[in-house]
């Protein structure tokens, strides 16, 4: 049954059986959410379920936001997704993240340069070892793209590169003399 009040708002009047159906449906959804909250290992999914749980308990988005530490807009997105698709609507998709600044070809060139040459061989004077700051300089000089050192570390990691501090060995070192020195040194370290 439908009536219109004096303020021109639409008001639905339900009979008692419809009202009982709504209460039972709401109760089953709350139980479903509780079960999902128990089963999940993901903090982010738990947070989404918690938002819906609080919504089904009757809290407004503005009241839910400070409880779960999210903005009202995000709360609204979760609630709408749940209304449209149920629990499936809350599942997280793969985050696309920020688009890459370098093309695949530019990244390949960077990889080749870092693995083949030292910085001073490619125009960065007085440097023998690569680090993220030097890679940033080279990328800016060759491609005109600025990176922060942290952003460059992400690029280098994506390319399968990792940073290790270089170690030096003497080319003319005699292995036998080194072993003798190690033994003598160990004897010197022992207390008398």
C-alpha cells in the first residue's frame, strides 16, 4: 500500500507479514556477515564485513566512518556494493596501482645499462656502482622522467634487480698467505 504525506514524500506502509519478512531477512544477513567475519584472514575484508555489519545494525554511514577509520564515501561504496551483489560485491579486485612512467622498452634499456655498464661509463662521473639515486639521474638525463629514489627502487625491484653493497678483493692476493694470516690472527685474538 502506498500513501503520500503532506510534504510530498513517498511513504510505504507495510502490513505485519511484510515487516516480519524484512526482520528475518535482515537477521539472516547479519548472521551471514558474522560468519564471513569469522572465516576471513584478511584485515581489509574483515573491515568491509564490519562496515556492513554495523550498517545492518542500523548505524548511519557518518557514524560508521569513525568506528572503522574510513571516510563516509568509502562506507557508502561498500554498502551499495553489498546491496547490489551481496558478499560477492565486497570482494577486492586486483588493484591496478599507478601507471608506470617508463615504457617496457625504456625499462629494458635501463636494465641493460645497469647490468652492463658502470655509471661512469654512461656519463655519470666519479661513480663506479649503481644505486637508486644514480639510476634516477640516468633516467632523467635519458628519458626526461623524474623518479624519487624510493620510486626507482620499486622499478629496479620489478626488473628483478636488488642492491648489494659491493665488496672488493685483491686480484694478486695469495690464498695460502691469507689462510696463514687468518690462523695467526685467530691466535692473536685469543686471551693469553
